[in-house]
């Protein structure tokens, strides 16, 4: 595993996204991931799987301090009292004493971000949350959050892939020591048959998915949390630390293409 170090935290570059993983499947996948060497697990109040994630962590035998555990506040729970109450509920479901990073899942226009961040700051002071962050925030919203919070904003979790580029946001994060956490790095599978990624993968004996992940984590302050439900895919997603892309390959993969973005998104949702 490799790490991004920012705001005093060491964040594993590859994590496991658990959106849409439920019940015994969720528990099995998280246990398998931890067995393979994953140390970054991402969940959310809205996913309805915190209890299964916590059970898997407890059963894994992996030291709690080795795991970077992230959960996210539901947009309906961003009021001052609800932040404290529902975070304690998340801790109970997860069966842990602290959350490594607590995120605002997405902005709620009806609740001032300052109110939410003040309550999250209090949880950091309590010690039940180590770091705070945001998710699905635009650059301007991230700027506001950083201005309004006493605690540093560790990460902004957004959809990011070779076909869904956010270069201005990435550069802003790099300048201000914020980790950009990329979810949906495969556009729901829509980029996995791309000829550029596949062609580059042949050189390294890697799949298109592995090349896409390598492109992400080779960028400064970028980590990725692909979702997988099968053991082979979990294993494949973490086997991206034994090769590096050239500068030319990085540029070629990241070259903007509206057509690829649209077609990749459509393919992903249809498959």
C-alpha cells in the first residue's frame, strides 16, 4: 500500500467503496478486502451498511489503528444536533470508538455549512472523529468549507476518472493540501473497454481498470475508492503499486474528450 500524507493524516491511496453493498455480501467483501491488504474503507449513513462494515472490521483481525475508516453524514443530518446524534449512532453501528474521517455527504442548501462544520469540529475535540472532510463539493463550495472550519478539511470526495476530469479542482486540492478522493473511477464500468487504457495496459500486463487506477493515484494528493464485489476484482484493484505510467501515458490518458466521457457514462449505466 502507498499513502497520501496531508493535514497530518496518512490516507491509503486505494480504498474500498461500499455503495450498494448490503447484508452478508457487504460483510464478505469488506473482510476479503482487509485480507488482501486494503486499509481504507469508505461507507456512509445513507448506504445502510455501517453495521456490516463494522462487523467485517471486527472479524478481520486487523488492528483498528491500521484502518482508515470513513463515513458520511446524510444531507438530512447536517443540523447541529443531528450531526452529534447521528455520528454517535454511526459509531455504535460500526462498533468503533472513533471515525478516521467524517464527511458531509453532499451540501444541503437549507443548512449553513458553518453550522455543520462547527458541530463536526466539536466531535474532533471530543476525539470521536480524527479528521473531517466533504463530498460532492464544487471548488467554490470547498473553498467556503475551508474558510468556515477551524479544523482542516482533509478531503473532498468526488466522482473522478480519466473520462470525468476535474483538473481545476485537482489543482486546487494540490495547492491547499486537500486529498481528492475519487469515487466511480471506472464510470460504472463504462471506461473498461477503452482502447487507450487497454493498449497501455498491454505494455505492463495490466487491465484497463488497473491503468485507470494507476493514472489516478499517480497524481499528487489523489486517492481512489473503487467498488468491487468479487474477490478477483478486489485483488486486481489493489495490484497497482508495481508499475508506473510515463509522463506521456499520463497525458494521453488524461486528454479531454467529451465524446469518451458521454459514451463511457452511457455504457457504464447500461452494463
